[in-house]
C-alpha cells in the first residue's frame, strides 16, 4: 500500500508541475505514462536487488551450517 501511494503521489506531483506549463494533451499523457513506467521499473529493480541479496545471505548461512555439521555434528546437535 505504501509503495502504491508513493507511486501515485510522485506521478501526480510530476503531472501537476508539467500541467502548470500548459502543455498540449499529448505531452501531458506522454509525461504521465513515462512517469508510471519509470516508477514501476525503479521499484521492480529495487525489489529484485533486495530479494537477491537476501537469497545470497541465506545460501551463505546454509553453507556455513553444512560445514559446521560436518566438522562437529555432536555440538551442532546440542
């Protein structure tokens, strides 16, 4: 919900600023569509980086646990 609100507010703000310059309808439409696409791509890229980094962390933790289980299974069982 917060991401959607942020996207709507930033797009509406951009369109308000452009509309103040009194452009024709095509320019205003192109600006709105460009803002929506740019915002969507930006949020998708940020989410991809976040999920990838979490995945890397989890894989490293699993490798560490595997090594500890092989080296000292009794202590790991406790």
